[in-house]
């Protein structure tokens, strides 16, 4: 009986640990991915012409996005249309957004890129906005793959005309995409070194590297990127420590540039005012031909 009892206790403990593991996985996902189905604004709110885009991923999810074609814009309603300084170079920005909200929360920043003379593709990961499915690390990689294929295969942009941009969580997506498909340039804003490092930052008592299944190990990957890299980070960032941006920059291969931003994690680009687009413009003028 004692042998049977020990065996029973073993299987109960194993089942408990298994359930705890799956429960932790669900909790982990809910902390890392915070999608919203509600749209705040649309591109037309900024006077941006756009095309509704639906992309099918390799595993059958249907993603929603907005494609903003390169076009003149008006600095004021009464002014004549103006072409951005990068207009005519045929550049397109693949925008990999952060972990919360959806593409509607990125229209203001997309407008800044668009005014530089880019076409812009905003797309929502699975589970965000009007996209089907549920977000995961592997899923976001597949989502960006579908977005990249759309730009190159459907819209006809050459790989060197694609600039991949990531913000916050989207840096992990942007970096992985840049490894698979070397772009003309890679821009990383408010980037973290890895999810495990972020886990230790937020929960110092948690053995994050052993417990967390989501990786986004950006520090391990960045040295293999073979394109010009711009890293942007603020010392005032209270979400992702400034030292993580510094570590990524140090590990990146040349050519690379660093912009020390000011302001918060989400609104530093606003606090930077004209210095934000000007730095990106100068970087791309040096990096793209």
C-alpha cells in the first residue's frame, strides 16, 4: 500500500506541476501581450490616404493592416502639398508595434514617418485589432513574415527599400524579421535585451530564465544583423531600462548609430519634437542609396 501511495502522490504532484505550468503560461501571455479590439483613430484622422489590407499568415491567421502609400502632404490645410525629403527613393516602413493597443494607437507616429517620404505598412499581430488568433512569440514572427511578403511580393518593394522599425515589444519582431530578410535599415526604439531580462527587472525574485517560455532574445540576435542599425532610447524610460538599449547598441555590428532620446517610454518621440524625425532622416540618408 505504501508503494501505491507513493506512486499516487508522485502523479498528483506531477499533474499539479503541469497545471501550474500551463496556468503560468496563460498568465505570462496576458502580461506580455495586451491587445485591444477597439480603434482609437484611423489614418483619415490625419488626412492620410490608406488602403485596408488583409494578410494571411503561414498558419492560416487573417491579419488586418493599413498601407499608407508615399504621397505629398499639407503642413497646413491652406498650404500647397509638400513632398517629404525621402520621397522618390521608393522606401517603405514595416512598422512592428508594441505590446498594447493596436495599429490605431500608432497612426500619429506613422504620420511622422510618412511625412519623411515613406510608404508605411501598419499591421496588427494576431489577436490585436481586427486580426484573428491569439498572440504568441512565434505567432508574431509569422505575422511579420506575412507583412514582409506583402511588401515585397505584392507591392513590389525591393528588400533594400524596406526599412524595418520596432517599438518596445515590436523590437523583438523587427529584429527577427531583419535576420530572416536583411532590409535596407533597422530602427529599434525603446528596445529590451530579452523577456527574461525584463522578467528579472519586474519580478527580481522570479527565476525568469527558467520559468518564462517567451524569449525575444534580442541581445543574442543583434550581432547577426547585416544592415545599418539605429538604436534609440531614453534615460527617462521607466518601462525598459536605458542600459538595455546601450547593451543592444554595443552588441550590434557596424554600421550603427545611437540616439539618446528624452521623455517617457511611450511619448519620447513627442518630447523629442523635430529632433526625432531629423535623426531618422539623417540616418537613412547615410544608410540607404
